[in-house]
C-alpha cells in the first residue's frame, strides 16, 4: 500500500510541471505574437507563480487583442 507522503510528492511534482509548462507556453506564445522579451519574461513569471489567476488574465488579454 502506498503511503500518503508518496501521493503528496507525486501531486507536488504534477503541480510543478503544470506551472512550469504553462509558463513556458505563455513565454513562447507571447514571443510568437511579437511581444518584447521583457514582457514575455514578465508574463512567464506571472504565470509560473500565480497559475490560476494568471491563466484567466492571460486568456482575457489575448482574446481582447491587448496582447
């Protein structure tokens, strides 16, 4: 039987991969859209640190063509 600690470690790695993957995706997407490097880095850091809020904000700005 697996211990709860093992599940917690796996869940933490999954969340880390989700946050990191979303930061990379946003960075590449903003660069593809021709945004400056500094803005792309800022969006990636925001996405990596505050994923739930950042993904909603990013999609909103992207649909409004502000990005």
